[in-house]
C-alpha cells in the first residue's frame, strides 16, 4: 500500500460516477434487471455484509450474507425477475433506493476508481403492509472504458443489526 | 400481578385423531406466553455452539426462553450461562452480541461479577448491612447446562431429565452431521440473524418434515442453477426416503438419491473427509450418509438443522434456531458448520454456498418467509380462526410405522406426508396441557 492518500475525483469525472450510481439504482428500482446486469463486469464480485454488535473497544466483526460472482448474481435475478419463480417478489415489492454522500477516488489503475456511497433503500411488501429500510455504506470499484462505466466490485455494509421482515430478496 | 396463564379446560388446539390444529396455536400471544412457561422454562433449549466461544472469557449473548442470558467460557474451560440482568437494578451487565471479558461490570452502578456469576464487589460495599451475603447475590445461574457434540443446551428447570435422555434416539440421526470426524464440526461464521413475522413453530414444522412445500414454495431455486445442477434425481427419490419420529417431539426427514443415477451422483460427501467419518461413525451411520441427498429435522422445541447438497461432493450443514418473540413474530439464528479438519478453501465454499441457500438473504429462505408471514397475517382473525389447519396427510400413515426399520426411532414412508409434523404438534400439546 502506498502512503499517499488516494486522490479525490472531482469535476466532470465525479459527475459521471454520480450519474452511473444514480442510473444503476434507478434500474434496480424499475426492475430493469437486464440493463442493470450489463453494467456489471465479467469479474464482478457482489457482497453484502451484516455487523455483529460489539463492545466499542473491541474489534469489529461482520459476516457475509451475500457473496456472488456474475453467475450467482444472474441466478438471483433470474429468480426474482420471473413471476413463476419467486414468492418474495411476486407480487412485486415497492422499493426506492436513495444514493448519497458519494466520495470517489483515483486508484493506481488509470481506468479504475473507487467510490463509497450511502444507501437508504425502502422496501414494502403487500403481505406485510408496513415497509422498512435497509441502510448501508457501499464500497464500489468502478471501471471506465471510453464513456462506458462498469461495476467491478461492490461491498454493501448493512447498518441494520437485525434485518426486518424475513430474508433479503432484493439487491442493494 | 397477573394470574398465571392456564390452558383452557378441554382445549382443542391439537386433534391428532382428525389431523387438525387450531390456527390460534400459530398466532395467539396468550398461547405464546403459556409456551414460555410450559415449554421454554421447563425443557432443554439450545444456546450456542461450543466453537463460538473457544477461548477463556469468550461470550455470546442469547436468550433462554424469554430471558436474556450470557453464555461464557471460564478460564478452566467450563461454560456458564447467566441471566443477563444485574442483581442490583436489573441492567444488562453485558450488552454486545459477542466478545471477550475478564469479568462483568454493570455499567449502571458498577456491581462486578466473575465469569462464573459470583459477585466480587458492588463498589459501595462499605454501605451494605453487615449481614449482606455477597455469595447470595451473584448473577442468576442457569441451573442446568449440558453439551451434546458441541451444541450447548441450557434449562431453567433444575429437575429436567439429562440431555442425553432428552435427545434420546434422535441423537443417532443428528450425530453424523454434528460430529463425524475426530475433531468435530465448527461454526464458520457468526450466526445470521433476522426477524420474521411468523410464529416460531412454523419454522420448526417446516424443518421437521414438510416435503410438500418444496416444489411449490421453492420452484425458483430448484429451477435455476446452481441448485438445479446439484439436485439430479431428487424428484424420484421419494421411495427410498423416510421420516423419523422419536420421543419428545423430535423428528427428521431423510431424502435419498434414486437408484439408477450415474455412479458419481452418489458421491454426496467430500472424498477427502470420508476416511475421517470411518474413525467416528458406526457402520450403520455411514450407511445413513451414503446416497443421502438432504436431511432436515427439528429437535423440540426450536432447534432445527439441515444438511444439503451445495455442489458435487459438497455438503453444507446448517443449524438453525427459531426464537419466539410473540405469537406472530420470531427471530431466526442460523449457523453454517463444517468439519474442523476440512481445508480452508472447502470451508469457504461451504459457507458461501450454505448461506446462498439458507440465511438472511438465502434464495430458499426469501420465499419461505414471505409465505409464512402471509399465512400468519391471513390466519390472525376471528373468521379464519374458526377453521383449523389441515394435517390430514398424516392420518393414513401415523399409526403404521415401518415394521422392519432397523435404525432407532419410528420410521414412516413415504417421506412426503405430514406424520412428523403432526407428531411434533402432539408432543407440543402434551407439554402445553401438563400443569406440573
């Protein structure tokens, strides 16, 4: 690791990254999964972790609840996007992903950028009536090829110490 | 003070003869409170896996019935289970989920306890009456703790029967999944934890033997890779498969691969670990594992387990607890286990593939919980409660266990009936109607 602090991305490049993250969230909210999958690199690694409540002085402990490559992601999407193959997402959940607090940095690779963002994702189900929030920080690795951006790695760190209303069936 | 709950005279919650169970049993908060008294404060309840607290001072915070408890390992290796509430004014003396402690210092006024629960100091010892007996004011200790193959159980009932007797014949079936190598199994990560708007027994029944939900609830993952690829022969397996019922309400369902598959399909367990099984398991128990596709079962009241195929010669063992919160809500805790001797790579694969299927974002779990919540919601009204749940497919089989079953317990064929579920409810009913 270099001692230098990573250099923040600003200007037009920052706006491009912001636009990519907003668009990607909107595709998930609109359930345009095929268009969303196109934004993943072939070597995507998509992870969601939850935290264990620990003493403030003790080391943090988190555990994975999702850890997928492209094949696993496609399989999850094949399940939740096909009305015959899902109970959790048929009838459809209502979801809204609010993405904010974006910070982006250059990396040692000229075409790769890291981005952290805050995510507030609301989900409600017809069978449960009241909805709830997933709240998370996300660490992404983005790749730029010309004007195209792709997501190469995402780690979603949930702040929820207890997930509400059953198992997570949506992507964050 | 509120009167103790009592079961209504001649309640008809469970009618085994007619295969009916009242919907109240799955939604009522009054029945939930009575369950705490008559089941969870009386019997053995699972608390933690020994490998979650390997070192002196390691602890996890759990619940025994409705009471929060600390499960802590002492410097001599002993495990103590303590009510997590200060003897002074009740604050939790230990508030994280897990960690390591030298002793427990109450953050409210400073009463300090050893890991054994013994009261060391109140910090105002000089103001106490001369006859105050410190030894009488330690943290309340759970009177009975026993460990079976790494599973730590506790009971608030000092007179509960020994754990080995309580588990009885079901131990023969669960041991090949909890301890089948010289070093035994270990948990691979902290438990997944999530809440579900459903009664705890819905989970317990689902695991004790509900083969009928698999092809409808789980049509998604069964149709898609990677599960589809790993389940060749599943649909034609029923003739070799059976349910087991033992005393105390325990039960399990074993699903075997059908004959006639390519030989490699029968390699269900890892090649490199099988020689270790020979060192620990009886020949009959190894035969139990041979060609086994899935075992799923429940230890009464609320501990379940499943071993399922997650890849060629890869099995994930999942231990699962359904913690009651009310008549209509539970918390689920779920651990993934593997043999301690297994390679780091194998453990990582089993962990990842295990929680891909069963866990806080499991592809099986998400559809189960949606339907359990919908059943809970739709049953929790006066009109629906006039119409009990149906367990009718148990009836033609429940009095006809397999006559030539050579292993422990009573076996029932075929596997896709509701015998084990109705037997679970029969035992539940017995507990709930027993005043003593």
